[in-house]
């Protein structure tokens, strides 16, 4: 941090600081992996008595976001202004990222497994 002339302010209410501006995210799987790492890091940084609640809330929030976003993509596909370029460049890549089976196997089960190990 001294090379970049940045300072870190310590706040006792915060447990971790993660600067992810330099993380490389190149494909759907690595994005899901980054989400798992972020959630598990958040779990580990909580007081032991708050970890289970935090995990439940994050998984619920992620699932809500996932279903809501998939619904938006489905609605967008059915709009009259939806065209091949929009489908190819935006909708299909997002649908690949938001594949439910991949989220269940790569994100939610990984969080549960990691949580069982750190309880």
C-alpha cells in the first residue's frame, strides 16, 4: 500500500476489507467462484454467533437476485424490440452466467460445504 500511497482506516465494526477492483473475472464459472469466495469471506469475518444467520441471509439474497434477474431476462426475450444482436451479445451470456444448475452446484452447495467445515 505504501507504493500506491493508500492508507487503511481501521473501523472496529468492520472485520475485513477486500479491494476487488483488480480481480480478473473472465467467464461464468470464475464469476460464480468469486461470489463463493466473497460470501465465505463474509462468513469467516463475522462473530461465530452471527455466522449461520449471515450465511442464510446471503444465500436467500443471492437466490432472490438470481430468480429476479432470470425473470427480467425472460421478459426481455419476449419484448417486441428484442433482436438477434441483443440475444447473442447480452441475453445469452447472462443466461449462461445465471444457469440454475450451475448456481446450485458451484455456489450454494460450495457455501454450505465450506460453512460446515468452519462452524
